[in-house]
C-alpha cells in the first residue's frame, strides 16, 4: 500500500513515497502503523508524536489528505497523503507546536472563590466535555483561530515576521479554549462571578467569529456546536436560541 509522507526540515517541505508492507491481505493498518514502519524501514529520522499507553492521547493528530485525523484511530488507504496539521506551526516533519494553545488560558481564570460543597453533582454536559483529548482537530477551518495567523481582524494578513509566538499563547481563541471555558462555567464548584469571567474571556478571545460559522468538528465526536458554542453565544447575547 503506497502513501505519501510530507516531511518538513528547517522550513523546507519534501515528500517521501512509502510502500507499507501488510502482514496479510486482511490487515487494515492505522496511519500510526504506517508511520512506525516508515521510521523503522526507510525514514529513521522521521519526526512524529504518539502517546499510546502513556495517557497522552491526542498528540498523534496529523492531516490525512488535508483533514485532521487521530493517527492511531484513522485507517490508512492507498494513495493517502500524510502531513502535519496545517493549523499549527510545524516544528519538524509531522510534529507541530502545540504550546500556543496550551498557554492561551494560563492564569486567566485564577483567583475566583469556589464553593466547598463537594457533594454537588456536575451536569451531564460537563461530563460530556471531559471526553476531550486535546487532539486539536477542531482547529480545522476555525475562523477565530485563523485570526492568529491571518491578522488581528478578518481580512488583515500578517507577514512572516509578525506571526504569533506559541510560547506567548495565542491572542485569539479556538473551539478547544471555548470548550475549557464552557466546562468551567458548568463546574458547580465555581461561583457566579467565575462563570461571568469565563464569558468575558470567551468574548475577548473572539467569540464573535462563531456567529456566522457553520460549526466545528471534534476528533472524538463531542457536539461542540450545541454543547459549547451555542451556550456561550446565547449567554453573551451574540446569538439567541431561536437562531441556532
């Protein structure tokens, strides 16, 4: 089974054609199987991430034919093109800089008093949002996240010297950061002032970009539009329930 693997070294992109050897005719390999064999057989310095058995799920996300997929769950097919996710800066080959997302909310919701009644049960939607594995597949085609690389406002384009530094945390948000804020709002241990602070932060991260967006897709099937985006828009007053 032949696939194309896109490598990236010092900003230079190249393609490598790789022929995966199946163990038998019935084998349906995952993309991660292909990458592991390619590294073992013909590209020993191929850089990619995976966290299987290390409780670090989600880091193996790559683009397959231009769409983000979790490599250990996606079946490889003849002619597939495997590349780094296009929504984040490439460090090397299939490895991208993820820290700009992780740092985005750091320290911005601290300091709010919490209730101390640990017997309060969180709603079902809260538990549904804990299924997120931080694969960042939801960044694909996100107009809010795109502002980080296309300019501070729609239509404004950054040049390469002004691209955001991931170490500083990105200025504009994304579905993952909104999910974290909505989960914070649903946490029964947080106070009303904390809930309001989460809404204000969502607005400052560019929640308005979600008003005209048709919706985002989660890599593990969380209903981001109904469980995250719509509640935040309705609470902020940017969108009424009747327009959802």
